[in-house]
C-alpha cells in the first residue's frame, strides 16, 4: 500500500479530506504510521504539531528527530509517552550530541526499553555517553550508528567495550551497523584494533571512512 511508504505528514497533507473512504483508511489503527519531524516545512509546523501528530499517535511506529528541532518538538511532545504508543518501535535521531536534552525533555531514557530499533546519525557524542544511553535499550534488536567521530573514535573500535555492552544491555541485538567518518582513517585501518577486533570479530558490518 502506498500509505505505508509515506510519512504521516505527507499522507495527511496530500490525501486527507479527498473522500470518506480514504479518510477511513488513513485513520485505521491497523495502518502503521511513521513521522519525520525534520521534513516538515517551517510554515506547516503548527498543523503538524496540533493536528497531524495527535491524530496518528496510536498508529505511530517510528519517529525521526533532530537536535535542531528540539525546542519546537519539546513543546508539543510532552503529552505523549512511548509506553502509551502501542505500536511505536523505531527511533531515528539526527545530529545527536553529548548530554542531549532529547532524553530528558522528550523521550526519557527509561522509555527506551520500548524500542526494538534505533538509528543514530551524524553522531557527535562520546562512547561513554552512548554506552550510558544503550544501557536502557534492553529490547533493542537493530542498532545503526553513523557519524563523524574524531576526538572519540578509539573507544568505538574497542571490541571489549562492545562485547560488554552486548552482554549486559544488548542481549537481544540481532543487527548492528557501525559507520564512522574520521580524519584518522589511515591510522584506524592500520591498527590491530580495527582490523582484528571490530572488522572480524563483530558479526555485523563496520565501515571507517575519511572525512571530506
């Protein structure tokens, strides 16, 4: 179905109101909805937060957030909790930073246990902050990390640290994808840590590329 390929914002702005039958399909609780707050034009945020988001919350399966939208999203998300969204499973965060307020003002860390899939893109955080975050994702089955990490890259390539995380907090993890961009790519690729510990021992895909 075409609706399953579109974001909730586009479904409502394009199809809602065309006819009664389409409205019924859109509001059917069996139709999973995804929403990407980063794709909503600034002049449409009022409609998105006050009309679209409240209408799809019971159908919501995934959410895309960004640090850049934190202020606006914080004002409009405080009425929701992941525990009250029966179908919600996937969270995608862009431009995540150390000590992000996303996990205090929008989604408390304790609620991360409801996630089965997490993607962190454009990562600018230390491994210590990431580790603390992942201790709450006890039901995670899929983890994707993509980011530019220069100052903190070596802990990300420490196999023992990942083994500990997987043994303690990520016991249900089935898919793990790590992609790092760094100015130190030559040193990383030549190191025994990257070559033996990460690229060979982890059963998942790991890439290291040079920043442009």
